């Protein structure tokens, strides 16, 4: 005869087995909120998990594989990417200044986001943390090692050439690929035709229903999420490394993993809370204050820094970029240099492009093609180039006046070192350094919240994803960044390089827009009787 303990043990075992097969209602609800039945969730989530596990267990092997993939991608697809970006920009201008420029997108007669808020979100999201550290580091990098297209000349000419090369990498072509032609296609197919606001929809004009349903669509969405997650986690991790280094230089704190992790956690909390509040609240608010701080620093440096050099070098650098635009955009003379500079940046931006196009489409309803192109392909690049002149141009002026003062801080490609070397030459150096670090953090927060929101929108298919899935992806990206920085800069660098590999499929996702965006724009012009 069974005793009571045996009966209880048997009952407990039965309950455990039943719960394993039939999870409690609360777990089923959580799984539903996280879209765990969605193949896109499993493909993208599994890849990030595998990447982290390999980084922890086989870092050398992972680094070798990523480096090999990076080299293959830049070698065999670099020329294609250069042509793709140039064609994307030129076709966008043609649509902007033709009769299609008056076509109104998004099935609304007036924009649903004000101009200032819209431009703030666009600038802050697309610039990300690169808008601060790269603005300080890239001009001095090209000054120290002149681009092969120009070669080494006198110091003043080298400085202008350095700015001009930086303008190409962060100017018209980079911005245009992130949100013009592909956004036109998405806005028409989503708002006018009712197709999902997902990367797969970019292939609908080419593949029809095959792109929307089944394996092709799931794969396209997952690849786009992996690319933008890698491109977002990388800057989040670098933020921890760079802010920790800067705090050590400024305040004598210890540059350790704990400090780096705390920085990432703080950023993660802010961008996750911002993403939870949505586009119309947190994302707009953070972007607004980000722009206000940026403008304040611009005004201060413009008048307290080397004013004459800033204005002259901006005009000369911009003029040279326009004069040498096509040769600089299509330069193929030094493959090794291209792989570490132009083609690297093009791969990085292309990897972002499908998801950025979705975000731009989400916040740009009611705007015309002309407004979209002028803002993203013209105005934003000009502002970005001026910002690079304010930060990096000031550094070049200080370097010309006192050789070595900026180069010493930048030695070893130390990007935060270059920024601090510049701020130390300005009045109130400690205060300005702190403000730049705050600005860097808010830039990362605006990118983190926007991409968290966009990733969850793609997975869930909802314009306002539930709070659970937003919080999950926000925390996951921060957690992955922390795990990778625990390995040193190598783990984050591997992930950052990986986005260039993801640009290979991403480039084929956005390429059809070169043909279909003009076709759609002309159809809409006829429908709107323009």
C-alpha cells in the first residue's frame, strides 16, 4: 500500500510533467507578448545568443571568422555599395525636384509630427554616438594619414582634405541611403496598400506575395533585425568603454569593467523607458533636448573656439567635396584604405538601412517626397558636416597652431582621447567635456530607443508594440553589450564589424527601391493629379 509521501511525490511529478507540456497561463501570456511563436523572434534571438556564446567560449575563432567575412564583404561588394549609394542619392534628387516632389506620402494631408520634432528625431537617431566621437576623431585621422586620393600636401591643405573626406563619409550619400527611396516604397505599400511595415515589404514589388508570406519574408526581417541590433549594441558597448575612459581622464575614476557596465546600464534604462513611452512622448522628448544641447555646444565653440577657421574650413571643405564628389564617391585606388574607411562606412549604413527606412516611414506620414529628400539627403548632411567642422575642425585648428596637441591624444586611434584633447583647448574645459559626454549618451539613447521601438514593431507587426516586448529587447541589447565589453574592446569590435557582413543581404533588400521608388512616385503623382 502506498504511503502519503509516495502519493505526494507521484502527484508532484505528474504536475511537473503536465506543466512542462501545458505551461501555466501566465507563461503562455508572456510568450504571446514576446511573440515567441514568431520565427523572426527565434531567428534573430538565436543568432544574438549564439554570437554571445561564441564570444565567451571561442573569442579568437569568432574574431577570425568575422574578420574573414569582413574582408570578403568589403573586397567583393565594396564597388557595388559605392554605386548603390551614389545612385540612391541621385535618383532621390531627381524625384525631389521633378513633379513627383509634391507627392504626399502616408495617406495623410498634413504631417502628424511637427517639423522641429521630426527633424530632431531624424538627426539624433541617424547620427547616433558617431556624431560625437567620430566627429572628433575622423578629421584628425585623415590629417595624420592623408586619404590616398589627395596624398600628403601642406598642413593647411591636408586639414581641408581631411574635413572633405569626413564630409563624404557622413554626408549626402550616407544619409540618403538611410531613409529616402526605401521609405517612399514602404510608405506607399503600407499606408496605401495595407502591407506590413516590415523590411520584407521592400521586396514585394519584385517578388509579390512570396516576399510577404513564408520563409523569404521571415528571413529578410530577421536579417534586418540582426543587422540593426549589431549596429546598435556596438555603439552602446563602445559608449561604456569610452565614457569610462573619459571619466578616468577627467575625474581619476578607475577605468574598469564595473564602471563600463554601470554606464551601459544607465543608458539602457533611459533608452528602454523612452522606447516604452513611444514615438510621441519619450523618443521626441529625448531628441528635443539632444538637439538643444547640440545647438548650445555649437554656439559656444563657434564663438569661443577658432571661429574664422571653422567658417573658412567648412566652406572650403564643402566646396571641395562637391567639386570632387563623384571621384571621392567612386574612388577604388587603394582597396586596403577603402576597406577601413569608405566601404566600411557604406557597409555600416547599408546594414542599418532597412530598419531605418521603417522608422522614417513611421514618423514621416503626411510629408511630401520633396520634404523627405530635402530634409534627409540635403539638410541633415549639411548640418552634420557643420557639426564635424565645429568639433573636428576645431581640433585641426588647434593642431595647426600647436602641432601634436590633438594628435597625441588621438594616438592609437583613441577616439575619446581625441575629443578630450579638443575640449581641453577650449574655455571651461572640464564643463565642456562633461557636456560632450552627456551629449554622447543622449545620442546613444535616441538611437537605442528608436531601434528598440522599430525592432519590436517589426516582430509584433503593431505600430505600438506592447510594453513587455519593448522592455525585453531594450534590456537584451544592453545585456549583450555588457557581456561583450567584459571581454574587452575585441568583443564589441567583432560585433561592430559584423554589421558590415550583414550589409551584403541588406544591400539586396534595398536595391530594388532604385527602380520601384520612381515608379511608385510617378503612379502617385498621377493619382494625386500633379
